């Protein structure tokens, strides 16, 4: 039995190992020069590979839960142990390789694949899959490898590509999604599955920064502040809430809490930032918050508005809050502050509104929301319900998870399930 796996990312290599352990002959087609390119950049190079907490998935959420009920956190920990990769837990259930380097996971996976005689066909991009008798033919193009070192190929000289055909008894499609095209995932792989009648749900960049009005963020780039975030649609309906550290950029709000809102973005959306957590006033009611802000003003009655929030917020954040509240008169004496001014400042601290003009897009997104509809796959085996012998796993499917290891966890889980084949063993 020959199994062809299209896409040598996490789901593909996990599937390859599982299939080879069943005694199948396994070929992995990967368009990059090396497999597992993306894994190396995950978790800021540290590889947040799993999460020990409650699963948080969107899109085919039930499908993801069903897959994880079969190969879930405990079994994935055992898989890492079997690879010789000890794990360590950090905040919020995030699991990393103990070495805190994603590269050790890459190396351990490739070593296991080599031990099981998995063949990698690199620089090879699958273009189509066709039924051929009981099996499949994969039509692909193979490019000449670029030199490992030395000058890059001149743009005027295109890489030579030659067509190749491969035959397989079963095919597992693990081409990833449309996010982060620099890693080989540009959304062109969906066609491999739609050719068999599978459908694609709407695609959106997920886990990326939210773009806002550049002028409102002047001087804030690089500032970090703890905040509660709420995304509203154009009609003021709440779309999603998160809390955590916010990182301001030149024209965008980033940091995990903001990035987790990207998949919920709609045209005309706005973002409310609640800064009460940054000043130890989490959930404080307006009178309590006003009393706190008034107490800060009382401490420096001899000073000016520019000094009001010193010690509570970094100066650029204090300025943003007071500007947005219409109170940025830095030379005004604090003794002249009225209770109405304090109330306006309190309203802004608890809910500063910024327009959301879009998201950073697939180029910068970590994950794709949407993908191949999961309803046409068996979550226990990842086999297509439309075409026996055809499987899919990982991000190519309509499953995306929150930050924290959930996306790699689904890639590992679904990849192992697909590799195990029709009987799930
Ligand atoms: C910067 C960044 C940081 C991230 N950090 C984390 C994190 O810490 N934790 C977490 O859980 N998730 C993280 N993610 C998300 C996670 O990496 C992905 O969800 C996961 O890698 C998906 O696995 P996959 O195997 O489905 O797809 P991928 O890992 O994307 O692999 C797909 C592979 O298929 C290949 N391919 C595509 N088309 C073809 C074709 N036609 N023919 C041949 N090969 C093809 C691609 O080159 C690629 O190697 C991060 C993503 C990014 C971009």
C-alpha cells in the first residue's frame, strides 16, 4: 500500500509517521526545499505545540472536538514522549518543547520519519489529484532546488520546473491554508480537494493585528498595556471579547488579545479597549473608577493635566486616553479639573473606541479561519465521505483555534488520525 501525503507540514509529517508505522510505503510531497518550514517559526521560534486546557476551536468546532476525543492532549503528550521531546507547561496551559525551541520538534519528527523510511519529495508542488482505478494519480511539478548557500537565483532566470506523476493507493492532503504564504501556504491547495466535490467555507485571516486609524495611534508604537478588548460590528452588536496584553503598532493594535479578534472582523467594526485591568480597577463601576482617577489628580493638585495619570499609565497611553476623552490640555492646572472631566476620563479608560479598518491580512496572519468544509469528512479517520481513499488533515480544513497551541494540536491530532487510515489504528 502506497500513501501519498501532499504537504510536509505538521499534519503531513504526523500522518506520514503514523502511516509508515502501519507498514505503508509513504511519500510526502512538499513544495518547499525542506519539510516543516512553518513549525520552526511557531511560538516565536519556541513552538507552542499543544494546550492542556479546554479546547477553543472555531469553524468545524464539533469536528475538531471529535478528532481530539480520539487523539487528544494525553495521547499527543505520549506521542511527544515517544519522539524523545520532553514538554514543559507555561501560563494558560501552553505546552512547549522543554528546550523552548521549535527546531527540536522538527528534528525529532524528521528523525522518526527517517527511521520509518518515509520518502520526502521536495521542491514539488502538487497541482491535481485524479482517480485512477482503485487508487490515485498525483500530477505535480518539481523545481530545481535553489542552492543551499550562495547568491540567490537571478529573477530573470526562472527555476526549471518539470512535471512528475505519482501513483498512490491513498492520498492525504495536508497543504495548510491561505495564511503565511511565505511558508508555502498560499491557499492554492484547496483546489486539490474541491476537484472531488468538497467545498470551501469563506476564508479569513485569523490571529493577526487589527488595523486602525494611524493618526489616533501617534506616538504609541511599541507600547504594551493590559486591557479588555471588545469587537463590535457596524450596528454596535458585540462580536467577541478578549483580555490580555495589547501591543500598539504604527497603524494597528496587536498582541494575542487583539489577534484573537481578527477572525471575527467585519467591515465597519470597532474596537473598545477597557484599560481598567492595567490600573488594578478590573470591572470597577463608574463611581469607583472616578474616585480612583480623582485620587490621582488629588495627589498632584499642584501640577498639570499632563501629570495626571503618571504612574498609572505610560505617558503615550496616558496621552491617548486624555486625548480621546477630549481632555488633552497638558498645561492645564489639575485643580481646575471638574467632576465632569473626571467622568469623561473614566468613560474613556473603561471603553476607548477605535475604528477597525481591516486586519493585517493573510500575509501576516498565523492561521486561516475557514477552509474545506468538515461535514464531508469522518472526524475519526479524516477520510473523505465523498471519495474513499482521500483524506485531509490540519489547517486545510475549516478548523482554527485560539492562540495557545490549539492550531498545532489539531494539526498533530488530525494528521495522526489520517495516517492511521480507515480503521483508525
Ligand atoms: C508565525 C506563526 C506562528 C505560529 N505559532 C503557532 C503556535 O505557537 N502554536 C500553534 O498551535 N500554532 C501556531 N501557528 C499556526 C500553525 O503553525 C499552523 O496552524 C499549523 O502549522 C498547520 O499545520 P498544517 O500541517 O495543517 O499546515 P502547514 O504547517 O502550513 O503545512 C502545510 C505544508 O504544505 C505545503 N504545501 C502547500 N501546498 C502544497 C502543494 N500544492 N504541494 C506540495 N506541498 C504543498 C506547504 O509548503 C507547507 O509546508 C503559527 C503560524 C505562524 C505562521
